[in-house]
């Protein structure tokens, strides 16, 4: 009898244990499903965000005309550009979406060719950002340091033993050039001329002096043992497919623009290889609005340099805002350039999800498109610009 009672009790405990196990399995399974569902949801959201990003950048990367006529912001911007008589190509990014990318006016008035998303413009001083990026790649590779002294590469430059690469990138080196060369046959000759014609300013207060970046281009050539143009093409065109044209290729490109000194197209500029040859590392490259925006996004997304290098590159000296080809502010970055017949302007948020890029082939004395670019940026972001 006791044995039967023991068996009955054991059976009850066994059934109860089995029941508890089943309940725990169900609860655990449900928890696992819930956790997995949450994880899947996060992954899906991340993929959706990435897809949206790719969609937003696709038109820019492919240099496609874009005008979202159902987007009120795009319509308003288009109206303002037309009202201002803007000539060039405009790219507007709003909430991570390219809402407008199209041309205004003529790329070549004589041939009645209009500007469009594929039009190539000289980017002038915006090229300094690319030179700085190449420098930071060497820093990341351990071949240079921001504290490396200029004297290591150009010992004959006055004060070079007290000038660092960082100071040249932020234009606080105290260096200036007292004469510009115009007979250089190679990039090496051009930079050698610059190095031989540098003077010291009275202080190392910030001063916009392009010679800083020509010397940086010279350092790149010494470190890599190849021309600046070769290195530039390898990194930005072969690796990142930005289709940037140096001046010689710009002249023969079907999408090149003619530069004008008056908005009525009455004063076209003449091709001037000598002028652009002396701009090694500082302003002799041409590109489209879409590819220029793609470049900045590659930087922001840490595709070209890592996060640490980007932060170092975009950190100005205390009390200043300029570094690496851009002016850096709390909520946005902006850049501007001028060269005969061309005026590029960029303004974008720190994450690049809102941007205004105006590349113009008209540089008229006493008139600039930069205020228009900043006005449009403020209107789409509510961020005030200086």
C-alpha cells in the first residue's frame, strides 16, 4: 500500500514538474520570440534607414536631375533660385532626401547648352578639403602626424622648424607667399617655387594663405613618391568613383561649363592652363554638385577616414572656425571658393542630412551667390548662419 502511495505521489510530482517545464518553455519561447522580434525590428529599422539614405543619395551619386514638385520646400527653393537669377547647378538635401538637383541658366551660352545635374564646375578653394583628407589618410596610416614639422620636408622655408601640419591645415602657420609662379611645368616645380617664395607674417594669427595647402600637396608628393594628381585620382576617382576632373580633362569633358564674369554671358573667361597649373592642391579640380555632396557624406559616414581623424581634421584652432577647407560651426559647416568665372558654395549640417550646394559658372564683380546659399539653408533648417 505504501509503495502504491509513493508511486502515486511520484507520478503527481512528475506530472507537476512536466507542467512547470512546459509553462517555462512556453514563457521562455515567448520571451525569445519577443526579444528576437525586437531585434528583428531594430535591424529592419536600420535597414530601412539605410535604404532611405541610399535612395536619398542615389540621384546625387548618379548626377540625375531631381525636382520633387510635390515637395513644398523644393518648389519654394526653385522659385527663389529663379527669382535671384541664379546661374549654375543647385543641390538641396532636406531630411536626408535630395529634393532638388538641377541646373539654371547656361553652361555654354554660345552653344545654347543649359546647366544640369551633370554639369562640371571648378570647385576652386573647396579642393583644400580634399588635400586635407589626403593628409589625414597618411596620418591614419602612421606616415605623418599633425605635429610633424614642416622643416622635415621643407627645411629652407623660413620658420619651418616651428610650423606643424596642423597649423597649415588651420591656416595659423604664419606663412604667406609674396609672389605667385606662372611658369611651372610640373606640380613639383610649382610647389618648389612656392617653397622658395614664402615669407613670415608678424604672427601666427589666422590668415587665409593658400600657400599652406600647396606645401601640404608637396608633402604628400614626398611621402608617397608620386604626383599630387596621381594620388588624388587614385583615391577619389578609382576608390570612391567621384569622377573629379583635373583641369586638362575638364577642358575636353562634354559636360564642362564655360565660366562667365557677367550674368548676361557677355564676358566669358578664356581657358587658362597656366592659371590653374599653379593651384596645386588648392583649386584646379572640377566636379558635379552630386559628387561633391557624396564626398562630404563619405567623410561624415567615416568611409574615407575614421572618426578620430575626421574629428581632428575638422577641429579649428581655439577661437577660430577654419580647418581643412571648411568653416566649422556648432550646427553646420560651410565652404566657399572663387576662381575666374566660378563660385562654389556649400552649407551642410553636421550629419549631412540637410545641405545646400550651389556651383556656379558666373563670378561677377561685386556679386556673390554665397548669401543666397546661406539664406536657403536657414529656410530649410531654421539654423542661423554667420
